[in-house]
């Protein structure tokens, strides 16, 4: 591996954040998503330190530092768990991992819904795989990073973020079927339009618990659907007609969650088609419908991002807008005529400041390659 330097003692890695054009909360329901890796990324330097088990990880930029012992890995505090989880999971795949020193920095704004967590997991996993020549294929790195988040962080996330971080490709969206991980790239050709992200700067504290709650509600819906339709394995297999049988057996809330997922799955496929046919009007309308579903049925939006979306949609140059990512804060994704991006972005931020007394941050999006050696 030519980029592993000083007789295979050190690697440098870039691990990107991600956007998701459409398909929220569909990944853990075996459904479709349409994400892409972006220019904002984490950079890691990882070096063997000669010890059997001692790992030292720090980030001067983020003022973080931690140590771990490969022989005693158990969940710790906050951000450390993403790394501890990866070390624990990767040790299950290979016994060749040894002590190392790592340093990282990031330009992925935290809490903006751009998945700095997947970048941290996948960057570490990819770097250790290269440095210690573990020979793990990309799919294993994706799966073990997701598993790390389940077991050490406690978020029962789907696979979209880790998949996008590892498999991203410059100027391409990834249409991913989360049931079997089949995927294809679709060129990010938006014609006269661009994607504008506006970070609300808020991340409501219930985000993690509410995420797991949504997942449990979907599973509950499936368990009830299966009583009438035993062939349904996940919401991916259900249609709106199937939902009729839930009417008197589960709460309205569970029905609403299921309806959103079924509709969102259909929207992803339509959006992929619209993208391939350069039909930006249809794409924009799908984004806005996705937002309505996330706000009203899945109930993962918040007033700050609703405001950003509603205000954006009042501009004729904006074809569609929605909350992006897991929800409860983060950013809005807007499909905006390229020649109006600057003006729309300025006015949105100004309106946000006037209404909430805080700053929204416009983020430039460049669709980039996935995790890689530098
Ligand atoms: C978070 C999760 F990590 C993803 O797996 C996905 O479910 C997303 O929220 C919502 O679409 O980013």
C-alpha cells in the first residue's frame, strides 16, 4: 500500500461527511436512500506506537484526548464511544490490531446533520485497516462502523451514513437499496440548480432517544402488519393499502410513522428517476413532500428548520426544501436556481436571525469521493 509511509508505520486518511438528497428514516426499514459524500471531512493521522494494546487518540483542534486499551474495551463517555466502538468491533474481525497514536481534525460542522459521527467511525476503521493490513473489505468496514454506533453509542442507526462515507464518489449520488446493499451511482447533474444547505445551529437533546423510538414504532407497525400479511418482512414490503389493517390495532402515531416510510420509499425512486431525466421541478416537489411527511407524520422536524424550509419555499427560485438527516435540528436542504443561491442564502439567514436571534450557517456542498488515503 504505497500511501502507508515510513515502512508501514503511519497513514493519513480523509473521511467525508454526507448529505442525503432524499430518503430519510428509510434505511433501517430496508428501504431506499439517495445520499452522497461531501467535501467537508475529517482528517486522521494514525501511527503505530509499538505497544501491544495502548491507543492514544487526540484532536488538538477539537480539544479532545483519550486513551484506550485494546484488551479492555468498554463504553466510555460521549464522542469516545464512536472510537471505542470501532476498536471493539474491528477486533472481532481481526486479531492483528495493535497500539497506535491518532490525531484528527474536522471541518464537518457538528450537529448540522452531516454525519460527522459516521466520518469518525469510518475514518478510524479505514485507517486501522490500512495501517495494520487487516484486509477487511469496504462492506465490513461499513457494517462494523454501524455496529459500533449501535453497541457503544446506543443509537440504532441505519446503514446510510457509513455507506455514503465509504462508497461516496465525486459528483455522484448513490441510490442504495438498504435491504441488500445493492447500489448504483447517479450523476449529480442538477442543470441550472444547486443544492444549498442551511444549518440551523440547533440540535435538540431528544434527538437520540426519539430516533430509537421511531425505529421501535416502525417495528411495531411491521409486527402488526405481519399478522394479516405474513410475507411482509419490513416496511419496505408494505403498501398504503396494507396499512388499512392497522387502523384498529395500533395507535394513530404508529400508523403515521409507517405511512411516512412507505411514501418516502416511493419518493426516493421517483427522485432518482427525476434526477436521471433532469426533471428539477419534480425533484423539488418531492423534496418538499418529504419535508411535510417528516414534519407531520414522522414528527422529526423542529420549528427552526420548519421556518428555514417555509421561508425558502417563498422564493420562486427555490424548487424544493426539506429538513435533512435524522432530524430535531440540523440543516435544511434546498434546491435553488444557481444564480439566486447567494441572494436566497443571505435573505434566509437574515430572516432566521430576526426570528430566532441566532445565526444560521449556509454551507457549500461539493459532492466528493468517499473515505481515502491521503
Ligand atoms: C441518521 C442515521 F444515522 C441514518 O442511519 C438515517 O436513519 C438518518 O438519520 C435518517 O435518514 O443520520
